[in-house]
C-alpha cells in the first residue's frame, strides 16, 4: 500500500512538473518555429508573453546577415488553447493595425481552417524581402484578403485550398517618374500546392492583364502591358523598358511571358 501511494504521488508530481514546463514555455518558441519554416527570412521581434499567450511584431530580413525590420504595423497577439496537447488546434491571432478581424485557426495537427480576413501589406516595407522589390521600390496600398482557407500537411508538403485576392491601389515605383502607375487585382484560387492566377487592371495609365499558375513553387505567367487610351506617349519610355512592342489589333502591347 505504501509503495502504491509513493508511486501515485510520484506520477502526480511528474505530471505537475511536465504541465508547469509546458505552460511556462516562452513565447520565443513560436518565433523559432516561424524562423525554421521560412529559413530565417521572417522572424518575430520583441517577443513578449508565453507560448500560449503572447505578442510580437513580424519582422523581415533580406538574408541571415541583414537587420530585421518590422514588416507590418502593430503587434500580433496570439492565444493558443491548451487543447493542442490533445491534438486539437485552436489559435486566435489579432492585430488591429494590420488585420481587418481576428483570425481563428482551428483543426488538428494535420489539417487547419483559417477564418476570413484581410491583411494590410505596407508597400514601403516590402523592400526588406530583397530583390527585386528593393530595386522596384514599390509604393501604394496593398491588401491581401481571403475567404475561409483550408490547410493540410501531407507528405511533408503544406497544401492550401481556398481563394485569395491581392488588391494593389495607386501603385508607383521609384524606377518611374509616372505616379501613380495604376491599380490592380490578382485573384488566386488555391488547390493543394498549386494556384491559378488572374491579373486585372482597375485603373491606369499602365494597363496590366494576364493569367498564370503557381505550381510547387514554380511561377508561370502569360500576359501583356499597354498604355491606357490617350496615355500612349506618356507611357512609351516605361513600356519600352519592359520588353519589345508588338501590334495586337489597334494597340501596341508588351508581352509579359514567364515560364
């Protein structure tokens, strides 16, 4: 009887110690997971709190030797349910400066659902991602929005199903004196590790359109660039930098082909 009591107390003590360790995990563990998945390109800065409830800013570095700078305004606050210890994922992410609504991630270790929301992407901070963005020097308003997304981890690959839309308004570049160049939308329909892309222009003077695919990290695109009617002379020099002109109907266009 005495031995059973000692064994019971030992098990209880061991469980208490393990629970204490788990629930006091530092928030930096979240940062380590993100850094590993992005090869150090995206990191968490000024991490506060615990693994279960914490906050940080999301930073970006062009490479491992570059300084880390904030990619989004505001801090991202997260709350992870302890049910993750039983294989049930329930995570809440908030950032009133960048997200249109709190994002809920629910599911299991192999499959997750992400609630609809939109994310503001400050164009001036994208240069931190390196080439070619640090050469283009983009400015304008960029918003990434999505309906409910489904993510699955299969055979060491992350599969994504759902629709996203990237809206780029009043875009300009330090490589061009014409400001703004225009406003554009990219619709993305994800199916596993591939996505169909559709680029349209909502406002010129630079008109861009085309379709493409992302397939296992490979980008393919077929489209064209041309000047809005009445803006041909104004856009001539910039379009010449993009490629060789060709006639299409009553318009001169620049073919945009990436294979």
